[in-house]
C-alpha cells in the first residue's frame, strides 16, 4: 500500500507539473468502499486524510470505528430518506443531483451542509446527475436553502481503457463549472468565493482530470488494489 500511494503521488505531481498547477491544488480522496477498516487505517497512517464512501450503512460502521481525524466524503447516490444520516457528519457530499435531495439535506441538519452538484457529463442513463443545461436551476434551488453551501461540481466520464478518451468529458464539466461561476458572480455574488471545487477523475483517468482542472480526485483501486467481490 505504501508503494501504491507513492506511485499515485508521483503521478499526481507529474500531472500538476504538466498543467502548471501546484500539488496543493489537488485533494486525493481514497475511495474506501468495500475495503476494510485495517486498509483505511493503513492509508491514514501513511498520511491520507480524505476518504470516500458510497453506501450509508457501510460508511456509518466505519465512521463509528475509525478516528475522528478522517475527513469523510459521501460520493455515491444518496436517497432523500437517508439524508439525515450524513448531514453534519461528512465534510462534503459529492452527489447532489435533484431538488428533493436538496430539500431533505437542508431540513435534516442544524449545521451547514457543503455539497457538490452532480452533472451527467457522459449522457449515460446509468450515471446520476443533472443535464449540463440544468445546473444553474439546481444551484438556485440549493442557494435558496440557508443550510446548504454549494462548493462546486462533480461528474464521471465513461469507462475507457485509454484515459485520453475521458478528456472531452472532463473538459465539458470544467466548462459547466466556468458557466456556473459566471452565473453566480452575476446573480449571487456573495456566494462566488465558495465555488472552488471540481470533483472528477478516478484511478484510470485522474491524471487527465488534473490536467483539465480537477481539485478533487477519487482514487480507489490504484491505492487499495482491486476489489474482491463475494460470489
């Protein structure tokens, strides 16, 4: 695991150098879903602070067992009726994709909830997220709720063997982000400074994502090794 983390860090630094960015501009999120407490603790000991989970029940068990020093990200699809379990307990929710979820999140927490709006940049029905043209409308719904703060956007490229095939999708999300920032600067200027995060890129394509402007990358198998699923 130490060797895998070193390799990922080397690749992040090289991608940042190619893009003329600082390493500090990119946060590595270790996607720990289906992985053991021991594996998470090992990475934490090596200096990784941010971990991503996709299933509420699995995340709750890990959060109760592990150190409070971990900064959790909820990166999977979130049902409105489970919003109460994550609000106030995770650093960032990456997968806000509908107005009903916004309402549930705002209603369920007494603390400020920081979120990303998920955009379906691939056009695949299997992927969550709003259409690029609907981002501003979803943002307006979120900003109308005093308990929410939108930090940016999240999206996923289609799976491909060649990471370069993900580039146009990441570029599309960056363009959506730029359009949203311009809209917010004009319509909600007090909120503009909060829009700083672009969550895109996974184990197979995070270098391309960094080159296209990612500030948060979600890396699982490149850190933990391939998942072993029960038969």
